[in-house]
């Protein structure tokens, strides 16, 4: 199964789209960043989705996470 999207959770309130775009650009071309907000307050609910133009960046992210957890 391939995916072009990464699900992020545990985001702090001060993280915005530009922060996520900048960080994840090291892995590949970011097509979109969707920070999920509360409909009434418009405050972040603490999770987001980052979409790429290819599945390769997602694989790189998973490998980096896996190697950091294995250390």
C-alpha cells in the first residue's frame, strides 16, 4: 500500500502550516498541509495531514521515524 499523505498528531498550538511545510520540505515536494481546527473556535485540534506529490517522501519519513525509535 502506498500513501502520499502523513498524519501528524500531538501538534502544539503554535505550529502553523508554514512550520510544517518548511520541516517536511526536506523529504520532498509538499502539496498541501491541512491542520484540523475546531469549527467553533478555529483553534487547532492538535493534528494535521501533510500531502506530497509522490509516495517516496512518506517512505523516507517512516524510515526516519523507525530508525529514531530503534536507537
